[in-house]
C-alpha cells in the first residue's frame, strides 16, 4: 500500500483518489477513519474522507 504525500491517504492505486497527489512507499503508522464527520482525530488532521491514513509520510 502507498501513502499520499499531501493528505496521507493510503491507497493501492497509482495516484491519490482524494487529492491526486504523489504517493510514497516510505510511510509509517496507520490510522483508520470510519466516520470523519464525528472523529476528533480526523478534525485535528484535516481529514475529510473515510479510509486509512498514514501517520508519517516521507
Ligand atoms: Zn492525497
């Protein structure tokens, strides 16, 4: 799985499906957002879609 360098979204596609940003193999930690509208973590990180996110992307 690859992580978006811009929004940290984890995907197995060629480009980030959320923002179209570049992807990186160099990422650490995983955060799963099930309901971004009620998640404090999502709000804090500026996440506006459900899915898996990396905590660190290089
Ligand atoms: Zn992205």
